[in-house]
């Protein structure tokens, strides 16, 4: 089988699936912890020094923080 780029390899597709799972796990844990503590998104964002929109993106698996 011929692959055009490194992104087309079967291994890269496994990595993308793994990254999506990690992003989903992160967002789920973030949301659950925030809700368990009874903290609003606005208060959590202020405490973390990030915007409410960015925290919302983390909560919804749109973005994840760089580590």
C-alpha cells in the first residue's frame, strides 16, 4: 500500500485515536472535578488565569492544554 505522507500511515491513525481519547478523558475529568467542587466555569477560569472561553474549550474537548 502506498502512503502519501506520514499522516496517512496506519500507526499515525492509532496515535490520533489515542490523542482523542486522552482529550476526552481530560475534559471529562476536568468537568467532573469542577462540578463536584461546585465551581462555575467563570470562577475556575479566573482561578486558573485563563479565559472562560478557553476553559469551555477544555470542557468540550475542543482544545487541551499544552503540557
